[in-house]
C-alpha cells in the first residue's frame, strides 16, 4: 500500500461505521478521477489504425493472411475497452473541454465490432443499474457455473434469435431510444453489405478472416472476461455484492484489466488504467465492507 493510502486509511477500520467507511472510500476514489486518460485515447485510435492497415497489408501480400487473421482478432478484442471508458464520459463529460474527444473516440471505434456507440452506452449503463438482476441486467446471459459453460453460453448467444440480443433491444426501449434499434439494424445490414461487396470483388477470405470471424471470437472473449468472470458464479445484487475482485490465470493484461472490475462498478468514473492502483488503496475498505476478495 502506498504512503498516501496509509495516511488516509486508519490501521483499525473496525471502529468505523458504514457511513464513515463510505466517506473514506470516496475520498480515495476521487484521487483517481478528473484527469484525461491519454493512454486509452492512444489505445483507441492506435488500434483503429492497426486494424485498418491490415487490409492493404494482406491484400498486397505484405503479410500472410493467417497473420492478418491473428492480428485482426487481437485488434478487435481491444476495441471495446476504450469505448467503455467513453460510455462513462471518462475522457470528457458533457459541457467540458474534452467531451468532443470522448464522443469521437466512442463513435470512431465501436463500428469495428458492428455496434452503435450509443447502444453500447445505453445498455451498459443499464447493466450498472441492474447488475445481476435476472430480468433487467442485459448481461445476465453470461452467467454460468464455470468457464467452459460460460464460453458455450457466449457462443450460443451470438445467434440471431438469442436472448442476449432481445435483452439489448429491451434495454434500448426502456431508455426511450427505439431509434437505436433501427440504427443497430442499419449497422448489421451495412456490415453484411460490405462483406458481400468484398466477396464479390474477390476478397471473400479477407472479409471472413479480417473482420467477420475475428469479431465473433473477440465478442466471446470479451463476454467471458468482462461479464462472466467478475459477475459469476454466485454473485448477488447490491453495491458490494454484485462484483468481485478475482485472480485471473492469464494475468491482468490478458484478462483486459478485469481482475479489478469491482473498482469500476463502485466508482465508474475511474479510468480503466487506474483501477489496479485504486484497488490497492481501497482494498482494506472493500474488505471491511464485505466484498468478495480473491486476491
């Protein structure tokens, strides 16, 4: 624990009531807010340029298609987290200097995984409001008793008639945004149209291996680490009960920083890249609040 944390957190937290613990928690959490996370901005636009560059590199045979497929899968797996920070207005809230960059970052990258940025925002904020609610949490279909069941569930819910898609549409309707349903259809049809045009032009394998299949694999990977791992099995509802701190067998980077997802749910204004440091300072308080701690 840092010296700053030691100065804030008393040695014995057992003497503090819930209100005092919460005040102390907020005092620490706010240290990590209010700054533009330039690292994730560079991540978003750098990743966009990498993925776009794969197309000419593969088409003109500067790199083999198999390598393009591997790099495209990695790239499309990295799309969501920058948009996730933007969904929470972490780069810039409405009315602030960097709000335009926040919105640009979200819209300029979310199309890569064939979903409108505003739909991602509406449904994700709904997930925060109703985490683990069996009727209202849009990510409830990711819950499973184990990792292999979670992967199979993620695959099943990539199907057109799956409950996960219905839950997203219901969330948009509850938010009074039926326009997002139509926009999502436009995105999907546009994606299919581009794939057909590429195939018709002689680039069927490139379309399949640089966009369609990597998108499917990235979606399964993201659902597993961002949704299943921090929220199930056995997690309930409530501020300190719906998300856990956990230890990933593949490490924090390969699990997309989700070992510390508990910090995000408690304080969603903290940038992704700052959640590990915030967790280390908050850990004794979260333990005192009864959070599920696995490391």
